[in-house]
C-alpha cells in the first residue's frame, strides 16, 4: 500500500496501525446502511470515511467495487422477487384461501378450522373421484358393451315407460340405475375392448385402493399434525408478538385492512380467553362432582337413545315381515322419524349438560363432538341393519333362478330336444327376467341417502340461518322485544354439528363407493357447492361466538374421528367382498362364488406360474401370523422410543427456559 | 447505460446507494414518487441539495401508508423535525429501513421508536395501551386492554422496571417469526 508523502518517515507500527484504521473505515462504509442514524449523519460519516481511505490508499477502484455491489444487489432482489412470485402462485393454487382467511378474521380460527377441514376432504374426494371415474366408469363406458346389448344393461320392459321420468331419475332408478353409475351395469367379461382392459380386476382394485389410499392419507395427516404440534410451541412471548408483529405493513387496501383489524381483534380475544381460563381458580371438588354428574347424564341419554333405536328397528322388522301395507304412515316411517327427532333434540340436551362442566371452550367442543358422535353411531347401526335385511335374499335368488329356467323352456316351447344345438332365439334383453341385484340396491340406498342428506343440510341452512336472520333483521322494528338480543337472535355457526355431518357423510361415501362408483363424483359436487353456500351463509347470517377460542393447531381430534369412521365404513365392504356371494347376473363379479376370486383368476391367466406359487406361499397363515406379531412388536418399540424422545424434549425446553430467565 | 439523469450528481447517487438498501434505479424511482406527492414543491434538480420538506398530510396519504394505523408515528420517527414533515433524505431513510433487505436489528431499533409514543426511550403501559387500541380500533374493553398490556410487560420486561427498554424490546422481537415479514413496506 502507498504511504502518504508526508514529511516524517512512517514507522512499521504506525503503518500497521494505519492499515488497521483503513480497514475499519472500509468496513464502516460497507455497513453504513445498517446503522440506525439519520441520513445526514450517514452522509457526513460516509464522506469523512471515504476521504480518509482515499488519502491513505489511493484510488480504491471505487468504480469496480460499486458496480459489483450493485450487480449483486440486483441479482438478490431478482431472486427475492422470483421467490415471492412463486409463493404467490403456490398460494393462488390453493382454492378458497381468501375466503377462508376472511372467515378466520371475522369468526376466529375454530370456525375456520371447519372450512379448512372441508377443503381437505374435497381434495381427498377429488382423488377418489379420479380413481373411480378414470379406471372404472370411463373404460366401461368407452370399451364395454353398450346399453341395450345385455339384459343387465337394459331397463326391463315393465319399467320402460317410466324410465325417463324426472321422479324416477331423481330416485336413481330407470336409466340412472342401468348405467355406469351403479355396480349392476358392469359386465363380467375378463377383458374388454382392444386394450384388453381387465374390468373386474380394475373394479376390485379400485375399490380396495380407494380405501387404502384414504387410510394412508388420514394417518399421514395425523402424523404430520403431531409433528407440528411438538415443534414450534414457543408461547413465551405470545402477547408481545401479537402486539408488535401482527400488523402487516404491506397492507395497502382498505378492505384488507378491515379484515386485518378484525383478525387482530379476534386473535387478541382468543388469547385473552386462554389467559382467563388458565387463571381461573377452581373449586376442585365441586367441579369434579359436576363433571361426573354431567357425564352420567350424558351416558343415560346415550343409553336411552340407543335402546330406543334398537327397539324401533326391531318393531320395523316385525312390520316388514307382516307386510307394510297394513300399517299407517307413522309405522312405515317410524325409524326415520325417530332418528331425525333424536338428531334434533339430543345435541341441544348435550349442550345444556355441558354447561355444568365448565370446561375451556375448546375442550367442551371436543366432549360435545364425542357425545354427538356416539349418538350418530346409533344412526349408522340402524342403517346397516336395514341394508343387511335387504341383502338376505338367498331364498329369493333360488326362486328367480327357477323362474328363469321355466321362462327359457317356454321360449323353446318344447320344439328342440335337449341334446342338440340350435340357433339361439333372439330375445330382446329388456324382456329377460332379472335376478335380484343387491349390490345395485345397496348402492342406490347410499346415493339416495347422500342426496337427501345434502338437501336437508342446504334447506336447514336456508331456513335455519338465512330466513331466521332476515326475520330478525326486518321484523325487529315492529316486534315487542329486541329480537337481536333475545330470542331468536342471529345464529352462531354450529361447529360440532357441521364437522360431524362432514365426517359421517364421508363415511357413507366410503361404504358405498364400491357399489356405486358414481358416489365420489356426487360427493365432489356436493362439497364444492357446500363450500360456497356455507361460506356465504357464515359471512351473511351468522355472528361470531361470544367466546372465540383458538382451534388447536393440529386438527387431530377431527382426524381421529375420521379414522374411526373410516375403519367402521370399510368393515361392511370387506365383509361383503369376503363372505357374501355376488349376485349371479349383474356386476363384474357375477358367476364367481366370491368377489376376491378375481385376484386368483388374474394370477392364473396373466402372471407366470411361479408368481402364483410365490403368492400361495406368502398367503400361508404360518407366514402371516409371525409377520403380524413382528408388526405389533415394532409398534410397541416405536411407541416406547417416541415417549422417551418427548420426555427428553421437555427436559431441554425446561433448561432453555431457566437459562433465559437468568 | 450512461448517467443521463440530471437530478443528482453521480457522487450523490453513489452516496445514497451506500447509505440505503436501494440501487441507483430504485433511488431515482423513489425520488419520482416523492416528487409526485407535490410536484410544485419539489424541484427536479437536487444537485445543490435544496431544503424541501413535504408536510405530513401528503406523506400519510401515500397508498402504501394510508391504511397503516401507525403511519403518523412512522413519519414522526423518520422525519427530521419529529412532526412528520419529511425531506427527501428522511423519505429514503424510511423506505430503506422498511425494505426487505434491512436487517433485523435495524428494524427492531426503529420499531421500538415507532411504538414509543411519548418518545421517552421506554415503552411504558400507556404506549402499550395506545398500540393495542390502534390495532383493534378500540374494540376491546378497557379490562381486556389492561390485561393485554400487563401480559406484555410480564413477558418482555427483563429488568423489571415496569416498562420495556430497547434491550427488552430487541430481545423479545428478535425471536419473533413474523417480524421481518410484517415490518416491511414494498415501494
């Protein structure tokens, strides 16, 4: 480096010191923008430092340094912009994000959690729809035999007149029944079309695959939620961060600002509720006694309703045996009416009981959900019993088979002796007598149930929420008491009812999609319209709850219930696949003794012989039982290690806390 | 690209580039934004460093600031006279600190100043109350506001003097996951 041409010679020490000072000044120039000074001060410090450096180092190559810096900054900014745009794009791809954010800001995270759950269900149903539509309905429609070529694909002569009526189609009979929408339409040909598409195999695998996929995704989501919960749980600066980092300085739009104000207010209120709950002093004994009492009452209610349902179902079976024509309207619809009445009154009763318990609102919601869930299981039970009754048609089948042989004999009319072949007489498929097709019937029941459930929900929203809000708003002027504060006032969003409705609806879909491939499609449509209708209804007709509470960050409670329902829903389907013989003249498995035989058939025909042998060995119980034992043991082991990790985690957190507080 | 602009001398632009997080292009763009607020007041020639100050009302009406409940405090903190009337230097300073590139410590320093309504170098309970009321547009009851302020002091006051000093504030804000993304204005 050049030294100054001053009078005295510079010593080594002074040179080194000078160099150090120059380096310091250079560093100061480089970090000047990070200093919290006013611009004037920065500019003067800059000038001074630059003069100093220039004096003792000559031309720094200022030009080059600056250019490189500017280039680097420009690239960094471009990269940041790209990242930002990509994030925006990703967020834009998530449907309904803005709607849900708006609802969250006005109603709190617990109401929003229902809509997030709904959106997640929509995603799952889209995949199920893709599988059933793409691998089952479309191949049969494109490559299978067309409508009218086989008896199972044609509307019977007797029903032809009314087959196109709206009422029939709404009931999913007529042309709707004899189409790719239901199980019965599918032919049992092993391969169809020029692609040699294995239709029965595909049907079977899609049925099993939808259930497998659902299990996998529910458990994966639960695991992911559990991870998040364990992770960033730093609540030590909860209120401070809310106060100082919640306003988004990027907001430049009055509407967004309104939403943000509402959201901040709600967030503060939620945090205040949490704080008050944790501060509450409890009379432990009284609380415990009240809680035990409340649980006892709830159990009594559940037991009572369970017995009532059981009793009513038994009576209806008795009525059915004696012929329904002998009884009036009440007897015929007794089961449905009892179920609806129970569904209307019991949740309110549970609500009243829960006021005894004095729980944190989030925990109270969980108890409420659990109890209504148990109540709805009774509904499920009756529905399945009803279906099972209709499926027990073994006697009927024998009769029909006999009738068919009689009818065939009458066709030939004794003109051909038994052991000679003759040109087959052409009979219009519509005239052929049909066997009972219990799978299609089961599918129809599920579809009808889904449709009526949807209608009920929509009408309840329109009447219960919208008309009520209109009434309260406009009749308040001419009414004796204040409608808005007293009865009936505006309704609050019923989180528990809606969540359970969603979960049970999905259970129905899982149960029925094996028999009616159209169910996922109907459900996708239903969820799509539900989202819009309910978002509108919430923003338009509901008021936020008095005590908004924060939904737990993980929705594992909903997931656990969903998993349970998934398990329950797959039991009937699996049972029918394994134990009940398929109908003999409809569906892709007709002619087989059991539905799963399609697998062994495929192994025989489409795979090399050694594959079949290996499969045979693998399905030996002697191999499967040790495997199950191994899995149970590994579950136990993983559980034990995860417990120990959690404990270690807690210890570390405590240590961190004590270090910070020192 | 040559220096075709005649607003600043090349040395001025370089100096601004060194003192802010902006490139030359962005500094010029900011100048035009500043000038658009009051074209008749701001000359096109800054080479002789004219002493031009824009009143707070013009600054507060900028689209980036008009919906911010703290816009007045922001302008006051960055203005030379402390009343919100800003020169071009103050203007550049303000947006530089609030830009994406500014580091956490710098933002924390200015955030502290912004939330310190009475300028006594401490965030005391009355400052906190004002902040909460601005954030919720006075929708919380006085008891709720009081509870929130007490909780904040309890959480963040490390030296136990009943108010937040700069160190307390920085210690608390440095760990906040959202601070950098919310304390940010893009212009």
